[in-house]
C-alpha cells in the first residue's frame, strides 16, 4: 500500500538509530519504576514503570528529533497502580523487579529485556529503536520501529481480525490499518506466555517494517516481457483484444488510479450499469491479462500481495496460485509466497475480469531468517516508542492482564447469544415484522431482528428519521417486536449529509470532518450525495452524536445499536493519503496519528450515552471495526462485508480466533457471506450453482452456531431459514437442528459469555490456548475450541463429505480423549483421523472430562428461566464447570446479583457433585432447580433428545449424585 513515512526505514535508518554518546547514563527513580538517560543509542529518555504485579510500561523519547509532548493512551487510559517492586543497579544495567516479572534496562543503549520469576528471558529488544523524522498535518513526528526476540520460534497470535487464513503470525507480515474487513489491534500473545501491547494508533506493521511496493515500481522487483521492461498488458472487450501495451506496474488500486485505464478498453460493465437505464447501451464484458518475467535480485522467500476485486487468477510458471472473487467495490489483499533465486526469472500471469473493480500487484523482498522470525512493530506516526509488556501463567492469564490494562469485557445481554436474523435490508416496517412473525409461526428460535441502513429518506442520511411511507409507525414496530418476545437492533452510521439538522449542529460545535466534502466525493445512493462523518475524539461531538440518536431513535425503544462503517469508511477505495485527508484533523491531533482508533472513540459515544440513558440496562453495540480496549464499551465486532466463497468461510476461522486472542471475546460474521457472487444472484441460477449456494450457506450456518454471536445477514438472495432452504428439505432440517441446538446449549454458552467478564475468558479459542505444548496444534487454521469443552471442525470445501481432523493433546499428561458429539466415537489426543462430514452435520467433538449443561429447546433465551438443566458428563477424565445465571439484562451482575452452581466430576467413582450456590442471587431466580445428569460413555451421545440417568432437585446446597449401575 502507499504509505507515508518509512519507505527508507531499512536502507536509510543509520542516521537516526545511533546518535552521539551522552557523557554518562543518568538514572532517576519515579513512582513505579525508573527514568534513565542512556549513555548512547536512539533515545535520550527511557521510562520503565510497573503496573499491577507484572505489567511493565516502556516509553522512550527519540534523541535529537522534534516530537510533540507525550499524550494519554486511548487503549489503556487507566492502567493499574504498581504493586510491590524493587530497583537495583549492577554491571551497567538497572533492574525493576516485581513479584511476577522483572524489567532490565541497559544503561549504555536503553534497550529493555523482560524476565519471568525464574529469570528466563521472555521478551527482549533485539536492536536499537529506529526513529525517523516525519510529519503529520505539518507538525513534526517520528516513525518508530522496534524489533524483539530476533530469531524466535515462539508462536504469535492476536493482532485483531485479518482475512488471510493465518493462525500463527510468526514469520508473517500483517498491516494494521482499519478497513471494512480488517480490524487492527496492536496486541500480540505469545506461547511464551506474555503479551505485547504496542501503544500507537497510527498505521502499524507487524513483521517486515518496509511497506509493500508495486512490482515493477522504482526500486522494486524488475519485470520484463517480450524483451521489454514491464508487463505485457492485454485488454479485451467481449473476448476481442482492444488494447495491447507495456505497463511498468499493475496498478488500479484506488479510485484515482482508474484514470490510467486505456480509452479504447473502456466499457459499460455490469457493475457500472447497476440501477441505471441500460436501454440502447449494451453491457460489455472486460478481461485484462498481465504477463511478465519477475527478476529477483535476492534469494529467499519473496512475499506478494494481490489487491483485487471481481474475479482474478494468478499463475506462476504456469501453476495456479490464486483463484478468488470479491465484490467489485470492496477489494482486499490475497497473499502468496514464492521461493526465488537471485538471477533466476519467474513467469507470472494475472487474469482479471474488472467489472469496475480494482487491482494491484505488490511485493516485498525476503528478510534474513532471524528477522523474519521476530516480534517487530513499526508505526508511521508517533511521538515516542510506547508499549506494554503483559506477563501471564498461560495465554488466558495474559489476556486477563490485557483486560486489566485496557478494560474488562462488559457482559452482553443474554439475548445477544441467541439467534439473530438480518438482511440487507428490510425495506419496510411490514417486511421486518413479517419475517419475525414467520419465525414465530414456524417455531424456529430467534432472539433478535435487525433493521439495517436506509430506513430514512434517501436524501436525509444522518437525520435518524424514518421514511414514513415505508415505516409509518416505528414505535409500533418496536413494540410489536417486543410483543413477539424478541429484540430489535438498528443501524446507525457516524455519517451525515450536510443538509441535515444533525450535521449542522455537529458542524457548529466543530465536530465534523470536512475533507470528504472538500474532495467532492459523493456516495452510492441514488444520484450520489455529499457526506461526511462526525469527530468522536471531541467530547462535545460524542455527546451531541448520542443525544441526536437518543432523541429520535432511543426513545422508540430500540434494544441495541449497530455501528456500521466505523473504520471510518467515509468513501471506499480512496488511497491512504486521501483517507487521512477525510478523517481529520481530529479534536486531539492529526488523523494520521489516530488513524486506527476511530472505532474505539465511536463505541465510547454509544456506551457512555446508553449507560446514561438507561443506567440499569446492559448496553450493546455491534461495531464493524474495533481497536484495543473496545471490549470495555459493551461492544462486539464482526468481520465486515466478506464475500460468499468457500475460501472466505475458511478465513473466518482464524479471523475469529485471533480476534478473541486480541482480547475481544464477542465476535461474529455474516453467515453465508455478505456480498453474493454474481452466479448466485441471477433470477434463475443454474441448478449446479443453486446447489452450491445452498451448501455454502448451510456449512456457514453450522459454523455460525458455534461462534460467539450467531447471526445471519447478507445481500439477496435472502438468508432467512425459510427463504434459503426448501420446505421439507434436508437443508431446512439441518438449519433448524443447529438453531435449536444453539438454544439447547444456552446454559453452556451464557456461562461462557459471563466468564468473559467474571474470569476474563474467551469463547472462541485457539487450540494453542488449551494445548500450548502441542506444537502440531499451533498453526492449524481450520479448527478451534468453543469454550473448553468443544472442538469444532467446520467444513469449508464444496461437496466434502469427510474431512481430516487433528485432535489436540499430544504429550498431555494422562492423555486426552475426544468424543464425536453425534456418534460418541472416541479419538485420542495427538492423532489425526478422517471423520464423516455429511452435508447436514459439521464435525464436532467434546473433550472427556467436560461437563456440558444443556436446556430444552426454547423460542427465545429467557422463555423458560426455571427449566430443568441437563448435565452431560463426558466420562474418561475428571472435570468441572460453574453454571452461571443472572437476570440476563441488568447491570446488577456487577454488584454480585448472580448465581453459580459449581459442578465437579470424579471419574474414578463416577460421582457428580453439585456445590453450594455462589453469588448473591438475582430478582426472579428460581429457589431450586431440577438437574438431570447424563453420563456419556464411548458410543453414547446427547446430540438428540436423550433420557437422563438421574434427576435430582438442587436447592442451592451441596449435593452428590452417584452414577447408577447400568
């Protein structure tokens, strides 16, 4: 991508990495730690302070370079106070030692290392910090780059949500720059049991600090074709060659790059003709091919990115390496690596059907192996080097430390974990109510229905007013949803047309951006309208923004808020420079400095406003983008407008897991994908395409039932169960089965949700979290754990009726056994097996020793609060569970108004112990509960309705339940 700041980082950094030596190191004790002036090196001030029992904060100021004064962290504004520590100095080093960890600072260079309690190095700065002078909004800043643990073999996770099916990021390059489908969180978790929060809000790179450049660009990889420099580009219209020319690069990456298109190859494409009168103007098909020989001057693994939308294929020496599709207006990166030998050319061919889409080919040279395998953060705009070291006993403990630093993950209302139905979009009040009514008539469980954008008149975006011709009585609509025992969520963008009263009020307060208006950009609605976004960095702006929502929407009784385009996506497909121009200046500084934190501040506006509006009701926000700390604002995130392809389904698995390992436990996705491949949208699709469309949605639905939030959404064809699956079909039966299973598992799922707050837990878990010593489990990107009991193995290949599953647990003391949820067949941990995967079922397994609480099928989450609970006890190992309940809606859980039933299982005796009730209880809590216990042995299952082995009544006191003889 085209970024400011550090293009010369690797080649021209010597000027700023090693300034002249200071006369002598100076050390000063400060609350929590020390400040020192190293003898030399890039920093003239290094501050290391302790927070809590082992979290360390490092801030280093660049020596001899001009920067603004330090500012308060947006991610960690209220870090914990320091626990007990000591400071000592010896042999040219200063050590700040705490109960769990120690930080060591080299007096000569200012470099820092972190040790565990036993003195083992966990994280160490491997090289001097690189500061390079730059500017933002005409003010002096620096770019900053710091490498740690050079040559490491640890596995690394987190970094937010990304879409390239990467699980372990050791050796990978990841750019953190908020985008429709990409959420950048500069927090990484290691198998060494530490976390690193890189405290910077600007565009940041993990891995290679050098930005990717266009193949064939100046200073980049050379390309030749037909004996000439550059690619041979051929443009076809309706299959006939219209233009052939040499092109130095493949570069239609942004809107402004479209001017490069050859005049003779322009066409009226299907995308360009959408919504327009095409009479007399036939739609033409376009194809473009680029061919050329790549000439590497370095030996090693070269990394490539294709930034594209619409259909494209990439061939290397005749072998297909990429075959993708994305909606034409929403391009994104597809990565591939090529081992190459200096001086040995490699042939590349790109085939593309543009359809008004975007395309670019980018590249980065190999790094030395030790650099490739390191922890390396680089940010475009900074005031200093600023990061937090977070230790832990295990990965869960690291995530707990991250939340201690950035904020607890607020509890979601219980209904959030039920089934949601949405579409792009319900065009009328009647449509929405009819859909909910049909779910209730068919008795398919549902808890939430969603009203997406454009419920206003087209020329009034940002007014928060309904189009009365389509929504004649919004209050009655909300009330009817509530009468049907469901919730309704509504989409509210941070976007405003300048003609609206809301814009004018915000503008008068200096709380809207003007760059998009000054650029003259128009949106895609009707004839296209000018628009901009408000400034959430302004406290007054946040207050006005929420009040406008409350006064026109909140008073109608909506239950939750949907913050779309919160990256902010003000105008899609602008270059980074133009995006920055639309985003500021913010109330607290240049847009380039705060590029990634907009969704955090926008979420804060909703959270603080909703808490003040209804202080006793748990607020809930679904936001398309997020940032470090967004979990403290009662927010869930989702994976954006992903495409309806099998690869995109596959990519959701690692995207969700790494989001969770970034400290954001509540994540979701558009079941079936948002934007639909053209072959599925025609009026009468081919039978083979219709079959694939249905199977893709069924497989995605199965996966969705085992993600934190279970949410169906997308463009036409509609995704309602009764719309997408034929009545009486196996597909319909399977979708209903998974919908009902979700509700049967609600006691388990809601406990997982509660534990994200009570125990800083994670719902969607990487295999490595529970099996850190199993090296095979570290990189697997198509399996995950749902809580600690379930191993989920989604099917992401069309027509697959079996798949290979790796069962984690290699080397685990005592061994690990996994039960097939459906058949009861068992598998040993540390082994792989090819397992059945019929179209109607997704491979699902339960770990021996698990206690899975289940309830009856209900139509909504709180329909039967006093229903009996069935404890499915998977024999073969000891186990425990702590079943949680509260009122599901209020904030009283923070005051102890909850209940837990501790459950333990002793495998040797077969005894289940129901412990004494924990918690103060809550309004409406049943005084006693019927508990049914089912011991599961190999070959048994609770996938269907089963008869319990024992039924008892638990009244809050300890009760032992013996396994009966069979």
